């Protein structure tokens, strides 16, 4: 998804690797944004103050199996480069507050 790649933060600490077979962005080992099928998903935690986040659908990679803290980015946001960048930046800011994951 070209829109997803263009919205990637410039932070050199952000890494890209596949998750569920699709591109995803990580900071300190924590995924904070990714793609899945034709969707973009972000990790917001409890802070859903960005416009549209409170009504966004939970991300379910399998029906009935919602991933805690992750939501599907609405199509109207995906279609706006500025809005998509704001959503991914919001997820990136949340990821900065998380402890680093230990390497396996």
C-alpha cells in the first residue's frame, strides 16, 4: 500500500518487517502500525482523541479475535495523506511510551 509507506515516520528507530504476512512498522520491538489485507491498522492504546478514532472498528485478524489497542483506520482517513500521517504519528507517539520488547 503506497499510502502506508508514504506515511512512515522519519524516525530512524522505526523498523519495517512483516506481520501476518503484511508490512508493519515497529518501534523498540512493538508494532504500532501495519497493513492487513486491504486495511491499515494502528495501535492507539486508550487515547482515541484523534478525530474518528472513537468510532473506528477494532482490528480482528481472525473473526472474534480483536487485538487489544489496535483499530482499523477508516477509509476516509486512508484516502487523505495528511490524516493518515496524523494517525500513524499518533500511533508512533504511543509506541514511544511502551517499554522495549525483549529479543527472542
